[in-house]
């Protein structure tokens, strides 16, 4: 699941299934629609808070220089609203999709503009490997990434780790297991872990499964699993759950013990790391927990001195897969030149360089982005994890059908972690819930 401001945007692709290309004349709806001379364009997106404020500042400055007016539409229920507006022939000019599934469905119905030739190929070539493909349908580019989030991150308390001699980041999964064992042998629990998130409880567990699927088996197998080309309960997925059991669920591995995980909120689960005597040493989570609303303010105020990061490793030191997410910019009108200019800007090296990158609430999907523009070394290090990845895969639950990705996957991982069902039963239940 992506950054939590969009947790209500679970996939509702069933509503899209009733759409036809005839719903939108010339592939575009309202908010400027087919007018290729309009200088007012509507942009819809799901992110909020500091991420939204920084985005508005950056885009408004560009719009002023280009004599374009932007109408910003933020929604916490993106998928439902975009479905409703498309059905009503009132689509925005530009949509920043938080999940690729609905974007791909709309594109496959010829409801989004083909961006081939709209966005410069040189800009596309600078995107993180694996990110660009999430905006494609059968090789055609219908959306381009304008932000990414990075989930394959392990945070740790820097001073305490140095004092304990735990500063050498593991380069492989075997080394990560060895480090876990080493910390546990000292009598301190190695991991912080919590999956409580109100109605979305369980999503942090799905991220762990997804992260270890790509770390163990690579991007090709991961994508086959996400697309249901192999069953959800494939033996390799059961192996991943057994690995999670060894890392996190066995006695002495997680702060508070297994019984506390389902009631421990993901935003505060890492707080014991920062106690004078750490209650845990490692927390695998997305970059957003280091932003406003995540780590305690006194930690965030001195982030570089208090927090260290290292990437979740692959099977070998050479393999550096990354699980993440992001926002993908697509255009509904095939003719709106102002909308095209905006998407060109969002994909360019200029986007984020003026102010957005310095906010700490946004990471560029471009590998050539100047990391010195990020507000601190921690943010720069997180961005480099993505930029140096050998494969970047998009959050799996965000791509699966809603009844699975934000339904049975969340529920059954919670039930398994809580001890209400065993790993095989949980995976079998999720597989049986996959729509035919």
C-alpha cells in the first residue's frame, strides 16, 4: 500500500468495467476536455499535507511563467471519484494516479491519451528502472511517474547502533538474518513492527511479503505473482511467510512480541528505537515515516544524527531490488496543449528543483535528480536506494483487485500474524478470493 494519505483509494475497478471509449469524446472529458487552446487545466490527485503543499507551490510557479491556471482537486478517495467523473464525461485534464491498476484499465479502454511523442524520450530514459513501465499498457506510455516512494528501507537508531557495534549494513538476506540473530542474542528485540492502521490494518504486513518476494525471487516472479500469472499461494510465497516468521514472529524478535503486532500502530511502532535503551533496533518501512506525522518530532528535527538507513538486501550483494510506489501523471484529453505542457514539466529535470525537493515530502523518480537538493542526508540516502536499484517494483497490493489487495490480503495477513490461522490457510484464503 502506498503512502497512507490514500488508504481509502482502494481499487474499485469493477466500476470502471462498465465504461466504454464512447464515454469521453476524443479521449477527454471536462475541465478543458478537447479544447487545445485552454489555459486553465484541472489536476486531480490523492496526496495531501506537506506533499500537496509543496506540489502546489512548485506547479503554481511554473504555471505563472507559462500563463496557465491550475485548478487543483485533492481527494482521499481517488479511485471512486475518478470513476464517477469519467462515467459522467467530466474527467479532469490531468490525473496523478496513486495506483497503476485503474490507470491501466482506463488506458486499455482508450480513455487516456497516448503520451508517446508528448514527453521527450530523453526524460523517460532518466526514470528509475522499473518505474516507467508502470505507466505502460502493452508497451505504450499512457502515464509518466512524477513522484516515487521507497519502501525497501530499514531505519535504525544511529547512536545506539554504533555503540552496539551494529553499523555494518547487511548486503544479503542471509546477512540480514545473521544480524537479526546477533541482536536477539544480546537480549534486545531486533525488530520494531506494527500493522495497525484503523480500517486498513494489515497493509504493513503485505509490504513485508511483497518486499521479500522481490528480494528472494526477483522482479519477474514478483510481477507474475502480482498479476496472478502464478497463484497467490505459490510455494514461494509460503517460503516468504516462513522467512517472516523467522525474522519477526519468533520469540524475542519483535518489540512487544507477536501478540502486540496487530494492535501496534505502524506510525508509532518504531518509537521504542529512540528510547535511551532501545526497545528494538530495526524498522522496515516506507520513506514517509520519516516525514511529518511519522517519527517523533524531536527525532525528525535532528534526523541525520538520530536515524540511519540501509536498503533491504537481495539474495546477493549485486542484487538491489526495491519495492515502492508513486504517482503517475496521465492526460484524458488527446488535444489539450496546456495539459501536455504540464506533464512534460512533471517529467522534466526542472520539476522539483526549485522548491519541492527541499520540502522533504517528495522524491523524484529521475535518477539524475540532484540529491543535494533534498533537505537532509537521510532523504538523499533514501533516494539513492531507488536510484541505485537493479529493479524497482510497484507495491503489489495497489495493483491487485480491490477485493484482494485491500481486502483479503490485509485481513488474512492480520489473522496469520495474530495466530488465528496458519500461513498456508491464510494464503489459500487469499487465493480463493481472487476474482475469476
